[in-house]
């Protein structure tokens, strides 16, 4: 029950975001010029921002966009790491040494600056969807080295397992053994690595958004909405401006709790 509670709360938050988007008569880009920086009202449950955009809708959309983007990016980076780690584990030692050196070199790069560089070279005419896809794809492309090393070590131990030796003796090829036996044995390692990447990517996007290099306007993101905390006039008029940061912290804590429970029971 304890293991399922964080996942259940996360699911409720996602469902709440979907319901909020479905029930609202506004979309995340609509500007109500008569209600800029408005407090909580019947029309806008959690008020509006400085452009008159409904905060409830924007927070709900940011929750769904960031969770979806981070989850897809985590799946991509875990797949890349698994492929790289397995290739290194079943290659000759000199090939494995080169691959691990490349992984370590990639891991030592200042990924935040690389993200900023890649994001900044996008043309100003790029659509918000293009910037969102690019941001999370770059995160996926830069997030695999640490995961690849963990998978490499796990696969290296299983490479000399008795069942692997017996499988080779029975005539099974390496790719058959990997697909039928090795991958299921490494599944308890894949899942935690995948779950660890999700909050890391959410935080990375939030940092980029706070620097103005994340998901482009008018598409909402946590990073962009955190910039509202610099608006002292908005802070004085409504406490709902703290909703994005409160929800971000809650989601990160829930993801951390769920990951810890999965690692404990793996």
C-alpha cells in the first residue's frame, strides 16, 4: 500500500490536470484583458498572470506537458543507456574500454551549458511545440552516460553467470540470451534508472525555463511560470502565484518517494 500511495497521488494530480483543462472555457494562451493579475474569482479559480491568462489552466497544462516530456525523454535515454551498456558488456575488453571512456568523457561535459547552447541556436520563429520537443530530446541525448555505466556493470556480472554459460553451450546465440534472459534479469535495474531520470529532466527544464531557454511562450512550463515570482506586484495581489512552485515540489517529492520504494522492493 505504501508503495502505491505516491503513484496514486501522482495519478490523481494528472487526472486533476486533465479535468481542469476539459472543464475550463479558456485555453492556456487566452488573454483576458479585463482581468490581468486578478486574484481568485469565479471565472479564474486561481487568478491570472500579468497577461490575463488563467493560472489554473496554465498550471494544469504545464504539469501534463512536463510530465509527458520528461517521461518520454527518460524512456529514450534509458533505451540509449541500455543499448550502450549492453554493447560494452558483450564487446571485447578494448572496445568496452573505449566505450566506457566515451561515456566518462560525455559525463564530464557541462550539460547545462550544452543545453543552453543547443536551445539558444533554435531560430526565433520556432514554434512552442518545436522548442518543447527539442528541449526534451536534448535532455534525453545528454542524460544516458551515468545510466549506461550502471547497466554495464550489471550486465558484466551476469555475463559470466552459470545460466549464460549453459545457454551458450546449448547453442543459443548472444542476442537470444540477451533478449530471453539477460534483459529480464536487468529489469530491476532499468526501472529505477528510468524513474530517476524523470524528476531530473523536470528540474532541468524548469532551470532552462527560468533562464528563458526552455519551452517557448505561449506554451506553459514550470520554468516560465517560476519567473512570476520576480513580479513583486503580482506577489502582493495574489498568493496563488506560488501554486506552480508548490506543485513542482510536490511532484518531485512524490517521484522521489515512488523511486525509493521501487528501488527498495527491486
